[in-house]
C-alpha cells in the first residue's frame, strides 16, 4: 500500500460522540487519544510497542506539536497516518497527518519520544529497539517540537488532584490527561486554537496536587503545571494561523 509523504502506517477513524465538544468538533484531547492509539498500533505492528515491557523498557512522550487547520466534526470519517521521522541523540520522532476522505489536510503533528528503562528510569538509545527502515538514526527531521518558553501575564491559577481516571498503563498520568486539563482551563477563553504544543517534563502520579497557571500574551496562551514547586509540563496555545 502506498501512503502519502512516506508515512508508514494508516487507519481510518470515525469521530464518535465522546470525542467532540458542545459545538460538535473534535476536542484536542480526543485528537490526542487518536494519535496515541495509532502510535501504539504502528509500534505493535513492528514489535517496538507494548512487547518492550518484557525487557523493562517503555516509551515516554516528551514533546508534541499540533497544527490544527480544521477540526473534524461528529460522525465524520477521517484518515490518520503516522510514520517514523528519524532519531536525534536520545529522541525518536514520529509524525502524524489527519485528512478527510477527500484528501484535505485537517491536522499535522510531530512528536518526540524517549525510551526509558522502566525500573531505573534511565534513558536508553532509541535505535536499540527501532527498525532502521522506519526510524533511521542518520536522519533528523527539520520539524522538531521546540522547547516552550513561557511569556505573558498570569491571568488564572487553579489546583487539581490527580485521579485514577488520569492514569495510564504505567500508573503515571496519561499524556492525553494533561491535554484535557489544559483544554478545560482555557475552554471559555480560546475559541479557535491554531497550534497546540506541549512539553512533558516530569511525571505526575495518583494523588499529586497539580497547580496550573495560565499566562496570556498578544497571540498565545501559556500553561505551566507544577507539583510541589517542580515544573511537570508546559503548554503553548497559539491563536494565529500558521
């Protein structure tokens, strides 16, 4: 099968009712769920996914950058593509593309991942487990999710507590739960998000109290998450077209 732009894996999805907001559009959290799902499907199909747990290894999402051109609606069917985009030092890169069935691009995304020893949390070289034909360590993508630098004035702060529904298979907060926290925080302030970027910096666990701080400058919002004064994650939400 031939995929566009040298993507390596594809699945079709329908935007179900539990993925959408009150306006009937796909939530960013719902989008993150779909991206996580296809990433695991692709990794499992090539034996660098959940089977790594037998060797006490795990993938951790480090950064994600999303370009949102047009969010699909409830009931709409979409094509979702993914593929490896090389390795740079300790980071492995995965790109995403979402299109409607007419081929119109709805969303583009780039992500960077870390391979960890699940016991010691020591970072491992990703090429230890990645097939070179999918993640060539000699290739480094021009588009890499960047480090988020907070800017603007503090306009809102609230504290939430990590609950069981936030957790993933490893008893850490699922990467999509952070997205939901941010989406809830900015819901009544940001009508049309054009770009969503997140840096995952340290893990959150069940029972942690997470302080969320929302900052605003002229063209973007920034969210910082802290646990006991330590930065857990940072987010930039852009309001401008790319």
